[in-house]
C-alpha cells in the first residue's frame, strides 16, 4: 500500500450543490418555521444554490422543500478524486476526470497502488501524472502495518466497524469491507489484510458500509461475486445504483431481490428485507419506493447460522421483528444475531443530514417538536428493538458490531465514533436488561475487533485472531 494513509480516495459523480448540512442546522435553529427557513434559502440562493433544486410551493402548502431534481438526481460524470491538504493545511482535492474508457484503467491504477511493495513501480507506470501530484498521494517509505492472519478456521471474525469475515471449512465471505481512506481517522492505521475471498456482501449504501475503493482492494479477482441491494431508482436516499456502479468499475455485481436465496461455496445466503434507518419510523413518504435500499442477510454455513442486521429497525414498510420471525419459521432458530445497538433520531441525525429533504415542511416541524420533547422514536432498533428481534429469531447469542473502530483487541469506548455516545459495553448491558424483560434466552456476548467466534455443541467459543 503506497498511498499516503491520510489521503482520501473516492470515485465521485458530479452533482448539484445542495448544502444539506448547513440547511438542516439553520432549519433546526428556526424550528422549521416558514419565514426564517425561507430567509435561509434566500441567503443560499445568493451564494449559488440553484433555484431549480427547491420546490416553488414549499412555503405555500408546508410541502416538500427539495424539488424532484434534488430528490431524484441524474447521475453525473465520474471522476477519481484524491483528497489531501496543502503544506499550510488547507483542504486540497486532486481530481482525475474519467471518460468511459478511462474507468477500468483507473481501477487498475488503484489496484497497483494497493498491492505495490514500493512506490517506484507505481510512479514509473503513472509518471504522466507528474511528480507534484504523485508526491501528494504516495509515500516512498510506507510505514509497516500489522496484517491479519488469513482466516482458516470456521467462524465469524470481527473486523473494523461493520466489517465481518464469515468462514466455513471451504469458503470465505466478507461483509461491508472498509478501506482506510475515510473520515474515521482510526481506520488510517487499520491492519492490512490479504485473505482471499469467495464472495462479498454489502448491506446498504451509507459510506461506512459501501466503499467501492475497499471492494476494488478486496476483490482481487474481478469475477468475485459482490452481492448488493437492488436499487429500482437512484434517489437522495440511495445515490449509487450499487450494481451499476460496480459493473462500471469492471467488478461482478449481483443484486438479488428480497426473498431470494443464493449459494456461494458451501454457504447459503438468504436475502432479507432491510427495514429501518429511513427518514421516519412511522410516517410513510409520498413515494413508497423512495428509501435507503438495503439488505439484511441470513447466513447458513455447515457450522453455524447468523442473522446480519447492520443498522436495521422499523420503518413504515415493515419491522425486522417480523423478518426474524419469518426466517425462524422457514429455517428454524438462528445461532447468532449481529446488529448495531445505536439509536438514530432520524431525520435529525447528523450522520444522515440529507434525510430531512425528502419530508414535507409541516411534518418536519411536527417531528422536530417531538424530537425536542424526547418523544421521537429511533428508526434503528436500539437495545429494546434488538431484544425483540433476538426473541423472534430464537437466537442463542447476540454479537454487537458496526460501532466504529478504535484499535485491534480494544473495546469500543464511544459507539458514536468520537461524538460522545455510550461505550459498547453499556449498550450490551442495556440489551441484556431488555432480553430479561422479555424472558428471552439469547445470551449477549462481548467481543472486540480481532476476535473470532465459533458455535458448536458445547456453545460459543471466542478466540483472538493472530497477526501474520
């Protein structure tokens, strides 16, 4: 890996400028009252916000502020961008525009950068980028990093944030792989990994789960199947048509529908609905197809079964409790359920700052009043919801994950990635209380990044992975 660890790398499609974070901040300060919200928009029009992105009737009928052009954006031209800083510390973006014929060569360039033992071969191959550009993105003396040992024993291996490795005796699956180039600085020093994978599963398109860069790095063989959610239409809530984007990059994407079952090696994978983590928990949107599209998964290996629920919960289309119950009826109780235990006050959760834009102004005003009063329900399941899911699934064990990353073999002390949320142990204790109140037999298990669990007749065994 010869790219500088502090350099962000991303494939980016050109898009209209719409300052969702700034507007959410100003609208919240105004409590979504019409006049100050209109004034905030007027200031942004003067700063260059296109009027075509705003509905002209928003303040007449308390309707949608964002126009159809903003909610259903057209995919723009693709570029490969390197994000770094000047010597003075100012942000600097180095873009490489990509015509259709340039995309696969750009992927090959990244693969060489990920795999090259030194920068010399890379710099010689891409000398036309110029020394100044190459100096900013590569290092001639990359710091050595530990490397995870190749998983060879069956089980579930916990990796950084939402990344899991599922291993049978013959087959290795990777779930939601990340690359070190993102906004979670602790990932810059994440251990290297080189295990061959037979398939990759993606849960949804949020950037802490969907990373084309990580897929390029991990799918060494471009024929490796990558299972992604089916996206009927691009929208503000699911900007990438993931299957289309991966095929554009020369990768092998599968987008099965909910309810389908696929086989990779000796591992059976049920494609389950992903309910939750939407703009609202209870109030339906005007367009039912407008959602953050995702998949949950039930995994069946010869050694264990697992429900992988990521950030799921409840939304107007359904509940993961019903999904877990249906899975149990079809296949029997599950050995392990894995999920995030955080709670999101959607649509006011800062990590998903575009969600508010698909809701009418009148509804936003009502939801914000409930939020300020502490009565806005979470769209993710949280400890109480996950307890109900575990009971419905008949899960023997629960494993927390998708709570960030601090270091290998280190408990997560802030599940909000530095925003001051409770430690993972606190959320796990809350889950234990909720399970007890339901009379559920599920056993919550504490484990860290770097641990492997296996399930057998004697129960669950948790062991530390090794570095090569």
